[in-house]
C-alpha cells in the first residue's frame, strides 16, 4: 500500500480596503493554482475567493487577507480574514436568509 503525498504549500495575500481587491485576489488565486498544476479547482475557487474578498470590503473598514492552502493534489482551502471584529450571525439566525442558499446561488 503506497503513501499518498499531500502537497504542502500555503499563501497569504494581504489586500488593502479597496474595491479592486477582489480582482487582485482572483488573478493571484489563478496564478498560484496554475503554478502548482491545480487547474481543476480554479473554476470553483476563483468565484469563491472573489465573493469572500468582496464581502470583506463591504462589511469591514480595513484590510483583508486571502489565504490559500493545498489540502490535496486537487483540493485547496480558501479563506479570507478581515478587520471586522464582529462575527456574522449563523445563517439560521439571520432573518434575511431563513434558508440556506442553493448550491447554484450567488451572493
């Protein structure tokens, strides 16, 4: 039984509070994933990163950071940190979103 090799890399991109940050995040994510031969996750990870960075811009007044980490040869973890100290309420407790967003939903 052979061992599975998991890629070991992580990137953090620090972004200013700027409306262009989402575009920079998309371009950077594409370049990073392609440089590691990860073409498969690009179509899912790119709009996800864009949405998270856009939310950070919209709901905070400071910088944010895009974090990328290889989880497997074809999987990447995408996260965004922002300067807002308050955590958003759980989805089920948010009166504006009483049901989970469908998988094909945007926003």
